[in-house]
C-alpha cells in the first residue's frame, strides 16, 4: 500500500507517467518515491537506496530518468506537497515567519539529544585531542558552521586549517598525517566537494568526523565518526536554517567534550583568546 498518496500530488503523477520507461532497479526506486510521498524529506539518498535494494548512484540515475536533476531536487518537490499548517493573516507575514523559524529551530534542537550518539561524540573528541592538525571543510550554508567550529577549536589550542576554497580544502585534507582529523559539516551529507575532501583525508589515513542531519549518506559512509544532529522540519524552506542551529549545538557539545579532555591546555588558550578579544573591544 502507498503512504502519503494524498500529499503526493504532482510528484506522484510525474513518477507514474514515467514508470513504463524505467529499468528494474529504477522502477524500484520510483516505487519507494510513491510509497514515501512527502516523507521523502526525512530520507537520505542512502536510505532510499536501501529501501529499493540498490546503490545510491542508481537512485540518482532514477531521479534523472524521472525528470529531476538529482535526488535533492526530487526531495524539494516532495516537500512542496506537504500540507503546511494554517498561516497567519496575510497582513502579518513577519509574525508568521518569526513563529515558523523559532518552531523549526526548537524542533531541531529537541532532536539533537535523541540523534547525537554519545559514543560517537566521545570518540570524535578523543580523535581531536590526539590530532596534531585539523582540517575543517564545508560548503554553502554549512560554511558558517565550519567557520565557527574552526574558531572554537583554535581557541582550545588545536592547529586548524579551514580553507574556503574546495580545491584547497581537498589538498589540505590529502596532506593530513595519519593521526590528523578532517571535520566535515553538511546538512545533506551529499555535497560533492565536502565528500571529496573527506575521501582525500581517509586516503591519507586521517580520521574523518562528520556533523550532518542524516545517519546514512555518501559523507557518513566515508566518515570514521558521524554526529547526527537534529530532526528534519517539514516546512519547506526552513530545514536548512534549522539544521544550522542543530549543527552549531553539536559543535558546542564536541568542543565542551574536548575541553574536559584537556582542561589545562584549554584554559591556557582560552585565556589567550580572551586577551586578544579584549584588545578589540571598546
């Protein structure tokens, strides 16, 4: 039986129209799309691949055969089918936007405690504690979280490199020593430049730590320790902003865990950071 068929709308019609021309594996992917409907916004490409009994690359090809540029575009279309809660009067868009943003952020933070694995968090902090060098990599909206993580780690005495250019990030990751750490941050876990950087680090023998919103993704499959932070919001357009709040909370948890492992070093460098910050305040 298909779920969420009422919410499927245009997406369901588009998938059904192309079913006859699909290969067997692609048809299995299409059936997952029909079965899940709007619930696709909760799933990663690896989740759909597992449900269809195929590989993530086959999911992407199936999405393209269905008329989408890739899996993310298909998810956006699925999100558009979600029935949103009644909106406030049209003459009060600011109040509506504020209420929805706060709700989405609150839901994401509530999800952190249930999705962030404590064992993975401890293992990630241990790797950072032992690392002689750390590379932080992200792209797009996750880049702001990466900059925050890099600053916080540097303030604790870590030697950190956070290149904004993806080619430079890939080179820095490839040059990591075996006891080095590459910290990657991605909402979807499918951003190609970030995944490529993680793969360069793994080939160098370094540890890869990932902060993401999905337990299964190309990035998590490349990582040594995966910190899944927060649940997904169903209101189209707010999931990425809510995920940044959740990912910042995961960074805070990671930093505080690291502080507990190196209290003297952390205190010394935090005092230094406070002195430098004071010089730039009126």
